[in-house]
C-alpha cells in the first residue's frame, strides 16, 4: 500500500537526520549519521562544516529511508508547526 509521507531534514552540529512522517504525525522511517566538523585554518577554536559533505550526508540518509516522499516543506520551525502546514496543504507536493 502506498503511503504519503513528508520528509523532514535536520542538520545539527553533531548529526544529520532524515525522518519520514505520515499525515497523522507518526514517524514511519528515520535515518541519521554523524556530522563531523573541521577545524578552521583561521582559528583553531572555530569549527566549520563542508556544505558538500552535509548534502552528501543528507542524500545518504534519504536513500536509506524505505518510503518515497511526495513533497518537501522547508521551514525553520519543527514539530506541530510543520505538521499543521502539511495538513493544510501549504507544503510543496
């Protein structure tokens, strides 16, 4: 049976996650991997992250999910806010 899900991407300082959530807000699949930083050449106290590496980590996580997303909602908000927008049809599909 086909199941529509929304794909939630989360990039933190230490982990990158991809989570598939159904219309009821239930997590149906998830994947994560570590997000390692590099020490900046300008200052050894600074950390920096490679955008290419982050995008590759997102791609790897997304590939490991079993459900195929039908749309993506980009938001700086999370949880109930994103779920309400999706139910109201305000996320791209």
